[in-house]
C-alpha cells in the first residue's frame, strides 16, 4: 500500500480538485474501488449509530475499530447513552473536532474493502497531536489500500511515502518531504510560513 500527501494549493479553492465532479464523476469501476472522506462533517438528526451506519449493517467490533481509527472512541466512551446518543441536525450539539472524528469514523466504515481512500483534509478541526494520531491509525487500519490525502499541516508529511506539491492546481514537485525541503523553494516557503503562524506539532 502507498500513502500520498497532496500539499500546497491543490485547487483554487483548496483541498482536492473538485471541478470534475468528485467521486460521482469517476468511471463506475473507479467509484467502486475508491472512497472519498470530505472535509465537511455532515451530521443529521438521529442517533449516533444512525449517523455512523447510514442504514448499513456492521458488526459491533467493526464499529469499534472504525471509531478507534478515527480517534473517536473516547468521544463515544464518555457518552452515557453511547451510540444511542441523539445528534441534532448539523451536529450542533458537538464540537467541530468531535463532528470531524465521528464523520471520519463513518467514512472508515464506508471504506471497508476499498482499494483507494481519498481524504480531503478531514482532520482540519483537530489539534496537531490528535491529527497525527488519526493518520497513524488510518495507515494501520488500511494496510492494503492506497491512501491519498490533502494535507494542510506540513508536519504530517514525513509520515507519507510521497508528497505531491502543488501550486494553483498544477504539480510543482514530487518526492519525500525531506527531498522537497532540500530541492523546492516553494516547499521551504510553506514551511517557513507555517512556522511563523504557529501551526506545528503541539501548537
């Protein structure tokens, strides 16, 4: 399995390119192989279990594994009603980080058996330490799948097999994070900008 990070400016709006219609516009065979987990954590009125499963049937151990992979297990463990906890429309009774972790767990469940997992900054509301832990667990949960993720916090890039650096939707450079740090002026500029903004591990 390979892990690939997309950094810089993947598209004019940020995130993975969407002008082609996303997963819905992919050929049928590729749609069957790929699962997209978006940045926006959509939640609807219902129980937490209903939000996670979306009508699918999953064994309890698979749900637990998905919650663990998304670092959402502790969120659920702290709920008196567990998976039967009520979610209001839009997830307004949850924090942004909780919504993202729960939506990520839903994506993990939906991605069972996938060959290609596409992540569009699904951890943007998490603190850097939790975000790094999420990626570590996702890599372990999908050992046989190719994982491609749009990444904003550059300290994560050392964890990926390959980094695609983009500027305004065009590929600027490709390589390991350390190779880009040595050979790409744009990458060094991005690193310096994040250092100034304080977006680093533990910030």
